């Protein structure tokens, strides 16, 4: 958990510096509610009774994870989260360890792998977003440069990429599955895909609104409009995931 928080340190400290402590707390320190939920899920499962027996390799991996968390770079902390999750997947002796590993790997998707995908494939990923938005509003796009209705253009940057939204939906689904100890089957996987598709669609809707209403660019890009779209996406993904979890619990009963 400490490694994950350290991976978010730049965002948290930046929020406190810009908005002050109270406003930063109200805004969740600029960190998505899903990420905080992921940290809660990992901690909640970790404190469940019935711990596994300690093994020799556990101390080595925990030491490496702690070192990654303590180094003065957020990316090393994110690597630590991934390493611990991967280790638990490979060595899990009980369901609790596997559930924690699911959450940690999903956290690393947002903290690490999503950023790597954007760094490696940014021109392709952002151009895909641009082409879809340009087609929706009818203004066209050149790469990630999308036309406004009425003239002018705006750039779809990395923070606005749909990859970010998809990784959050995957994390939300993983947390619910892990907390409720659900069996992952085809129907539950389809629920996860639907949640990711919903988040993707809401992000495209926000980008399309920016193209349609250029006068409201700031409101939709960083202001209240962006916040409303973000919460709407989380709510929709949460409803889809919750319905899928309810179905899975009913089938298990």
C-alpha cells in the first residue's frame, strides 16, 4: 500500500500545493476515487483472518518492494506494486493471496502499464481517439488534432486518452471481484469488458462535446464539466460492475 501511495506522490503533493490541504482532501488529492478504492480493497483483503505461512522468498520480495517504494521516483514505486502483484500470482497458496494479487496488478495497470502504453504507442492511441471523435462530430481529424465545429482545432493529449479511463474501469471491476471473492467466468469477464466500454464511450462523449462547444473548452477540459463526465463514467461503470457482481453472487448461491 505504501508503494502505491508513493507512486501517486507527485499528484497528491501537487494537489496540496495548488489547492491547499482542505481543498485537496475534498478533491481526493487529485487522485481518482477508483484508485483510493483499490488501495482500500488491497488493505481490506490483507487484514482478513487466516494468513498464509511465511516463506523464505516473501522477505526478499517485500524488501525489493520496500526499496522501490522508498526511492525518490514515482515510477519505481509503481514497479514495486507490479512486482508484488506478480509474485503473489505466481506463488499464491490460498484465495486471499490471489485476490490481493488481482487488485495489485490492476493498480499497476493504472500506475504503470497504462503510462507505458501511452509512451510507446501514443501516436497510434491518441490518433485513434482523434479519428473517432472527428467522425462523431463531423469535423474530421489529423492524427490527434481534432477540428472544432465552426473552425479551429484542439489536441487530444495523453491525460485525455481513453487508455486512462479503460484502466480505471478494469481496476474497479478487479476490486469488486476480489472483495466479493467472485469466480471469474465468461459472464463476469463480459461485465468487465462492458464497464471498460462504458468508460471509453463517456470519454469519447466528453471529447466530442469539446469539439461541438469550443466556447466551453475550459469547462469541459479541466473544469466542472470534465468532473461531471468523470463521475458519470465511474457511476456507469460502477452500475455495470455492480449488476454483474449481483448476478455472479446469485449464481453462486
